[in-house]
């Protein structure tokens, strides 16, 4: 499995001491970090056992100081323990991406979200909504299914 430009960009954007790769599949960010050593630890989280076996096949002995492999649904993590950068990438294959309607509601860094999301969802179909919650304007973005 190749480390793509997309993954390199994600790795470059990430910051902090730790990186949590939710839905890691091949754990490529953890492998990249073995070379680059930008993060003291990468947490490879995937709900699929077979996905996590890939990292075990690639490196015989996992250094628990650098990589921790966690089989879990990302939603069920103990988020109190999570620090640094969280990556949730490519968790939906292209055919589903087009078939599904996405409603996304980032609370912070909306400008950055909009810059990055164009890689995954078509800007042309984006609908923007606003709602007020506790006196704050929250933006909601809807990307209707395109097929
Ligand atoms: C298409 S792969 C993406 C791999 C990698 N993140 C990337 O961007 O190349 C999606 C992975 O997300 C995992 N996944 C999907 N939903 C998940 C969830 N709710 N919690 C944890 N893992 C999940 C799947 O098991 C699969 O391994």
C-alpha cells in the first residue's frame, strides 16, 4: 500500500504530540511516523480486526512507545484520553460518498474545514445553512448525494 500525496498532506497538517488515526486501515500514518518521527506516538484505531492485522504484518514487533493499536469504533473511544491530532480520513469509499447525503457541522476551524473538504466532497453541490445555538452561529454544510 502506497503512501499517497493525500496522506502526506494529512500528516503535514497534523500537529501536537500524538496522532490518532481513526479508521487507520493500513496504518500508513503510523508507518510514515516511524520514518519521520514527528509524533511521539500514533494511535491506530480501527473497528475492523483484519484492518489492524495489516500493521502487525508490516512490522514484526510494534514498539508500544511509538504505536498503539486499538480495535474500537471511533465513536466509542474514551475521548478524555485523546490528545494531539485526530485524523478521520477516507472512511467512506467513493461509490458511497456519491450515493450518500452528507451533513457536516464543524464547530471550529470552519475556514480550514472548507478548504480541506473540497478534496473529498464536491464544492459545486454544497449547501450552507446557519443555526444559532447558545448565542453562537453554527454553520451546517450539506452535500446532497450526486448519484
Ligand atoms: C477507506 S479506509 C481509510 C483508511 C485510511 N484512513 C486512509 O485514509 O487511507 C476506512 C477504514 O475505516 C474503518 N472504519 C470505518 N468506520 C469506522 C469507525 N466508526 N470506527 C473505526 N474505524 C472505522 C474501516 O474499518 C476501514 O479500515
